[in-house]
């Protein structure tokens, strides 16, 4: 499918009235977990597009171009509001959070298994284990505070068991900046992956940034704040993969192309007929946006569409499904990996004076008071074990004990660990 070949209407015919902008919400009792993940992904994609276009407008000096941007951005905003309200009123904050983490896990696993760039794959696999552990922490909070089993919410498509423990995720910020790709050499799918995962993780980061103060108790507020800081690390990592040498106009074209790709994928993948029709309608809107961006590229720069999209037909579409075995493999092989500048290394290979230990100890100055750890301890105290959904025992021996939370994996060197 080539979105540039679609027959679309004039942009001014794509505005949505307020009645249409407020859609029928899904039924949380019967909706597919992957419908919810698609909604969160497309919401985040629209958020990214909106703020990218605001930043672009603030950094160019061309009134006509700013007007074109304003027109497209207004429609992106309408799409975002429409998607956001697909979430029903009776879905509580933590139920939504479970879907955020399921999206992060399954999306990352799918992209990692299909991307060819080794640097991008390493980044995806690394953050995958951290989002995987976040699901475990939030699932235990959900079960403790609401008595709701998160495995039902994820449809048993995603395991709920410890990954690299959240306490191990706090790294010196300089170690989250990675080597960027060369867009002139990178294949189209790799460029799409960087755009998609940056938008998705940024949406999660923003959600936690705004929700941390809204939770009903102190421990929940602390957990949202802590994991929100880890999402900041992930956004830093993923955005650094993108080529900063691309012009604003090149980036705009790729943003619109990414939206076309995602909406078309969602349209083909969706099982809810009402929501499927929204994805279809938004896809054609985005094809019109893409054509406008390409028109501006050729009008205001020396580049052509072929320079940015030499092969505009979509690569393999994004289709959600269970990735349990792949995630288990990544967990088994990389649980003790941390980040060291542009590389990923085993924690045991670091010098004792490495900044990871200094920064992690600073953030976790009292490990027993780390929110992710406290959430599990509270659940164990109340129910005598943690909450899990596993198809087999956790592949890491140190993470198999359901009556004691591990705070060492990925954080402590074997020969110098003083944890009890």
C-alpha cells in the first residue's frame, strides 16, 4: 500500500464537528486488550504529531508555511480528542495503566523482532524488560487496592511477572543517550520504528507525569512518579536514535507517513467495527496530511518526495499479538544488562566506581522505601505472596520467589552485593 497514491479530499473537507469528535466508548468488559493498546498508541501518535508541529512552527520564519502547519495541526488535535474519548468513564486509572504497559511490552517486542538495525533492536530489548517489570508492579497495586486481576485485563496474552526490577532502572542520564541512525542509509522500517516507539513511550511518560498526583493514596502516587522517571529515560533513549540532521520539513513528512502507516495497520488489525471505521477515516485524513507535507517539502526546500520516501509503499504492517516466548528469551539473556554511554553491558563488567552505582544509590538511598519494592511487599503482606500470571516459572531463578521481592538483579554485582 502506497499512501501517496490514495485519492483524498481537500484538507478543508476533513474537519470534524464536535458531535462527531465525541465517539461511543468501548465496553471495558468485552473489548479486546489489543483494541485498547491500539487506542493508546494512536492517541500517543497524535500527541507526538501535535507537539512536533507546534515546535516546528516555533522554529520557522514563514507565515504561509505556519498557516499550512496550523491547518494540519488542528485536524490532528481533533483526531486526538476523538481517540482519547474512546476510553470509557467507568475504567479506572490503574486499569488504563495496565493497558499502557501492555502496549509498551507488546509493541516493543513486535518491533524488536522485525527491525534489522542492531542498535535499534538492542535499545528495544533493553527497555522491554523495564516496561515488563512496570506491568508487574502496577498489577500488584491494582490487585491490592481494587481486588482486580490484571491478567484478565491483558487477556492472558502478556505474562505478569518480574522483569529487570524497577529499582535497577535508575541510571545516570548521560547513559540514556544512544547513537543516532543515518537516515540516508537506514531502511524505512527502522525509521518508522524510531518514530513509533518514541511517540508511544512519550505518551506513557506524559500520562504518568500528569497522573501521579491523581492517585488515591501515597504509595500509588509514589509509584507513578517513580515509573514516570523511568519513562523519561526511555524517551531520551528512543528519541536519540532518530537522525537529528533531518530538516524540519523532512521530519514532518516522516511524521505524517508514520501516522498513515499506523492508521492503516490499525484499520487492518482492528476487531471492533465501530473503532475500525475510525481508523479507516483517520487513515485517509493522514494521507491528505502527508500530501500537504510533501507539497511543502518541495515548495520550501531543495528536496523532493523521492529524497525522503524513495520507496513509499508500507513495509510489514503492525499487528498485535502475544509475544510471551520472545520476552522470556530476552529476560533470560539480558536481565543483568545496564546502559553505559552508547553501549549495553552486563552489570558485573562495570567498575565499582562507575556512575551507575553512584546515581542508583543516590536515587535509592533507602532501597526498602523504593515505591516499586514497597508495592510488592504490601501485596505479600496482605496476600502472603505477590500477584503473577505466568505460563511457566520466571526464567531468572532470582526472580522466582513469590514471597520476597528481588532488588538485586540488574543493580548489584555478584561479588559485591550486600543485600540481605
